[in-house]
């Protein structure tokens, strides 16, 4: 108590001195002002030069030659490593949005033991423009054996001219013009590490990943999100809508980006797995409220029918491309019907289910084909149209 | 490049300062003007060669017209002089209309069209440098002594190359080129013509760094972080949704502070950078969110735009209206409409359209215009005069602020909304909210509290540094900072610590390089 009181008195004294024109003693000294005020600029200049010269993300022709192992896995900034990954020995690459963010390389390694160097380069809410840029870099990777691509709604339904707000600006510019655009704390610390020749951080083990995912707050525990889900389900139209009459050409990102990318990889005998993100069943009613712009863009079709049509087009387009498979887990009840697997309707964060899903991809199961697509679509429609949230907050 | 861009802060700014000091040391003021011109062109060229070419052409055309208008021989040919002046104005505002409004108006009549009529975006800063140059031409035409003096570089009877360079340095001066403040050449003339222009003065650096640190803190730490929530809500509303009452109210409040801290942060940084170059720029903000009414608000918000509009639009229309009414012996009410109401409505519509030709801006202008008229009329009533006599300044200040804040928050939200419909949905959400899945970042509430503290209790930057006259005073507003909080900055250790802390916090938080909101105007 006395200590707090003395701290308060000290703070009041400082305030009093700040208000007084005639400050005394050390506080009145003028010389240190310029030193202190200029210090951030000097330090900033040093840090700036360090990042520009070391070039930790390999954006420019000079600087260090980092590898993906030089970086700690950070789901929010992994897209910054695009150039680093493109020039690396990575043989299994996961590309997608936030729906596949939780999948660390260790989980990939467990599901695909034949892979020597797996990596996840997903970033939040990819859009056509930036994803195309990623595809163009990835397609030339020297040791690539397999690529898994998330078929995120936000990527394939959003207007083609949009770009992800989390994709680094640096990649849109020329090496000289982008100097300074990669200046942030991770870049500074990474540059210092590379400049000093320090080893890269230890990658997370499966146990650590499971522990991290177990700590994520789940949908049933979040009253605000849960109320929103309930309101969305209550509003959702139970009458089946007509299948979306949309030509596959209208899915620009699919036709102009994903399809050529898959064909190019196929020609190099690289396996491609398209992953329909395992959205919760309630995702569709919720998206009808949160993303009305999607439905609007595609002439008022509802999000469920729009999603089914996108997947149908993906299956149709890719059926003739050797080595390409489309995987969907929507009809796995233990995944999509259990809200406790999710942090929100679009993001599954349960380690057990993620591992099960990756194993299924590795085995080649849960694939969508021309033959089984109707049954898959009908089953999904039925289940989404008849969601009833129980007291356990599960459909 | 913006002021919060690391490339600007750590490379461009220090090196352009060194360049400026060294050239001024070698060649005196001419070297200083040349250094500012070159550095500013490099700064602006970052926005694209087309924009830079347009700007250079604009400077050269206006300089040529200004030289002609201020030349002694031109005064003998009044009609030609007037024609040249009108052509100069048409050139300036023609370019502004062509590049800023043609595509916007086209979009109004061709909704949903992917292509624009002109294949160019709005050149950055065109709204600001057009006003700078239009004011210059008006002053040159009016033969304002200080303006003419700059073109003559302070000596002789005819314009000189040195004067032309001083003019180019003034227009291109990068701290004010993109988002203002809108300054007059004649108010900058004494500084530009100073004999020791370009010499290093310690106090300039000390003040400049403090203002820059405050400006960056406002922008990066407060405005950009508040935007994380307000942007999300406004985007969701724009997409056709409604949100919960709490989310709508918080987003409106967050945007209210975001816009202020973004723009005033820019203005503080501009004052600071200008001062590093030894130049004092005009004050643009004077605690506007503490305004006691709409009239008071416009004496404190974007003050340099207010004074330009008042001088070149409001006053001429008001004078014309009064003359018309008096000449035709019109009734008192009509005279009032012509001399006060009409100029005010036109004034606010022009301010609104200056921001963009959209329905939201025009409605914003209409509401503020009507509000201004209503306030003017109320203040002219006997009831108000009696109320003034019965109450103290402090009482009226508190009541005025309490009445003003809610309409300001609402109209700022209108200003931000993507359409009038979206604004309707936002206001509707305040009344009948719907559950929403928008999660408020943990920083939003503490930042709102910090904003309230800074806005209503702390002195603004110019007031804090008042002892050293950090800016050219634009309006003479009375200080309404509580006495105990009227701190005074001095270049001493304690303020050095604060300056360093503000700057470090801002630099640490630079992550995404978000543009300034007024950069889009």
C-alpha cells in the first residue's frame, strides 16, 4: 500500500514538473532531449538497413539464403516465406487459407511419411490475385512431389480483382521498389539471426501442436458466436433451393488459376490433392448472413448451392487431369456435425480430426468423382437443410 | 510513400534532410529550394510517373501564369490579365474535375460497369495542390505583396529564377503535398525569403521530432488499431448485413476517433517534417472533437480547408446575396436566405463534393449545412442571448459539447458508409440489433478510453508546444483544455523520454502499411 502511494506521489510529481515551465535539475537538461528523440530514428535506420541487406524473405538478388527451417512456424506470416519456400527442397506443400492454417509440417509429416520436407504456406483469406502469384512461384519448385490445395469459399467466390489483406505487399513489387515493405519485427529478428549465423528455431512437435490446438476456444464455449450461429440457423431457408445454374467459367479463380496450375504440376508427375475445407454444417446458414455478397455476385444463389456447384466444377474440370484428386469431408458426421471441433463455423481446429483427415488424403479416400458427386451433393443438401441444434449445441 | 512508411522514416526523410542542409550550406537559400524541389519530386514520383508529370506540368503552368500576373507590365492590360487569371483557374479546376470527378460521375450513371471513362486513377494529392495553386493565382492576381515578393525572390521588380524555384519548393514541399495543410504562399513568404533559409537550427529539429512522434503515434497506434474493428463492421454493413447494437455503437465511436487521429496525426507529422526543414506550416486541427457546436467544429477541423472555402466561396456568395437583396429591396427573410443560408448550403456542398461525388458525402454536406444554419439562427434568438447571460462559459461549453458529440458521431459514420442504404442499416442496427459474429479485438476498448482521454483532457499538439510557436495560427480559438492538463513542452530530458517512447511504440506497431484516410481525397 505504502509502495503504491509513493508511486502515485512520484507520478504526480512528474506530472507537476511536466506542466511547469521552469523544470529543475536533470529534468531541465536540454542535451539528452535530442539524443532520446533521435534514438528511434538511429535504431530504426540500423534495423532498416539490416533487413534490406540481409533480405530474410529472399525478395531480392542479394543477402542471405534462408531455408524454411530458418523460421518458426507462424500461421499469420507464412506467406512472407513464398520465395524462400519456392527456392527450397520442400517436396510436399500445403497451399490454402485459414481453414488449413493449423496444419503444421509435423502433422503433414505424420500423414505423409514419405515426404522429406513438408511445408504449409497457407495465409488468411487468399484471393485470386495473390493465390495466382503463389501458384506461379510454386509451379517451378525443383523437388516438389505433392501439393495439397484448399478450395476455400472466400478465395473462389470473391471478386477477381480483390487481394488478401494478409498477403505481403512485397511480392507485388520489383526487388528494388519493395525495399522497406517487409520491415516488421519478425523480419528484423530473423535478419539478426541470419546475420549472426544463429541456428533456426526448433519446429513444433505433434504433442506441442495438439496442446496448442486443445487450448483454442471452441465454438460452443463462445456465447456470442453461438448465438449468431443459432440466429443464422433459425433464419435459414429449409426449402431446398434449385441447384445453382452457374457456368464453370464464372468461377474465375478455378478456371484461370487452379486448373492451369494443376495441369502444369500433373505434367511434371506431381500429385495434386484439392481439399474441400471441412466446414461445419452450420457454416452454410452462417455464410448466407455474413457473405451475402457471394450469393449476390452469383445472381442470388444461396451459399450452399453455390458451394456445391463450385465443387462440381472442380471435379468436372480436374477429372481429366492425371494425378489430381478432390477430397471432401462434409459428410463425415464426426467432423462436421460436432461444433466442439470448431473455433467458428469455418475453422476446424480439432487435432484428432485434422490427423484423421490428412490420413484419409494420404490413403486416397474421401474423393469426389463424377460418379459419386450427385450422392455427395444430395446428402450435404439434406443435412444442411435440416440442421436442428440440440441442447449439446450440435446439429 | 506515406509518413508511416519505414522507407520514408528511416531512409527518405534523414537523407533528404542531409541533402537539404548540405545544398543550403553550399548555395544558400537557392540550394535549399532546389533540394526541397528535388526531394519532393522523388517523394511524389513514388505515386507513379503519370501523376508526377501532371504535377510538374501544373507547377510550370501556374508559375508562368503567376509570373505574368505579378509582372509590372501586365497591370497596364487589365482585360488580358483577367483573362489569363480565369484561364489559369479553369486549368487548375478543370484538371481537378477531369481526374477526380469524371470517373466518379460516370460510375453514378453506369452502375456496375467494370471500365472507367478515363484510364487513370485520381492523381494523389490533386485536391490539395489544386487549392494551393488556385490560392496562389488569386493572390498573384490580387497583387498580394508577399506573393509577388517570393516570385521576385525578395529583390528587384521582376520575377527571377530564384523566385520560381522558391515557388516550386513551396508547392512541391512534400510534407504538405499529398494531404495538406493547404497553405498560402504569402504566409510562407517570410520563412522562404529568410536569409538563413536552409541553415540547421537545433530548436527546429527538437520541435520537428516531437511533432512527428506525436503524429505517428496518433496514426499507427490509435487510428490504425481502431480501424481493425471499425473497418470490419463497416464492411459487414456494406455487404448488406446488420450487426448488434453494441457492435454498431462501438464501430461508430471507433471511426469517430479513427478519422480524427488519422488526419490530425498526418497534420502533426506534416508540421513536424516541415519544421525539420525549418518551415512552420499552418495549423490544421485545434481539438475539433471538443467543439461546442458545428460552427466551432469547423473553426477547429481541417482549418486550412475551411479558411480557403470561406475566403473564395462563402464570402463572395454572401456578398453577392446581400447586394442582390439590398438592390432589389427584398424582405428581411429573403435577404437572410440569400446572404447566409444559401452561401452556407453551397459552402457545405462544395466541401462534401471535394471529398467525392457520392450520395453519402452530399448528404453529409447537406446535414452539416442545415445544422450550421439552425445553429446560427438559434444563436441569434433572444432566448439564446438570455441563456448566455444566465450561464457561465464553462456551463455553455459542457452543454455545447454534449449536444454536438452525438450528431458528429452519426455524421462521421455517414461519411464512412459505402452508401446511404448502408448508413441506414448501421443506424437501424443501433435500434434493432442482430446477433453478429464480429469479434472485437482486445485493443479496441482500451484505445477508445485512451482516445477519450487524449481528445477531451490533453492539450493538442500545437497547444502543447505553444511556447515555441509550432504552427502558423489559422483561427484564433480559445483554449478549452482543463487548466491542470495544460502541459507545456520543452526540449528537456523528460519530454525526450516521452518523445522516444511515442516514436518507439509507433515504430514497433508498424505492420501493415495502411494509407492515410485523407490520401484518398
